[in-house]
C-alpha cells in the first residue's frame, strides 16, 4: 500500500467559503470556552457561598444549644 498524498483541487470561491466557515466555527468554540470558564467561576463562587451559609448555620446551632443548656440549668 502506497501512502502518497494526491493534490486536492478546490475552487477558489469554495475555498474562501470554507475559510469563512472555519473562522465562524473557531469563534463559536472560543465563545463556548469563555462561557465554560464563566460557569466554572460561578460554580466556585456558589460553592463558597454555600459553605459560608453552612458555617453560619452551624454557629447559630451551637449558640442555640449553648443558650438551651444555660436556660435549663437555671
């Protein structure tokens, strides 16, 4: 089996159309990459916020528990 590459002939107008399509696809890919980066950033911020809420709820629970213990001793 020979591995020769044969020349490919494409009409100039089709070549320009292909370049245009490739450019549009490339721009769309870059846009999607940017959106994914933004989503990742949003997800990270959301996770941090949830962790802060959980920490706050834990602190509130501990304070309530402490108050209940003090009140039950009196």
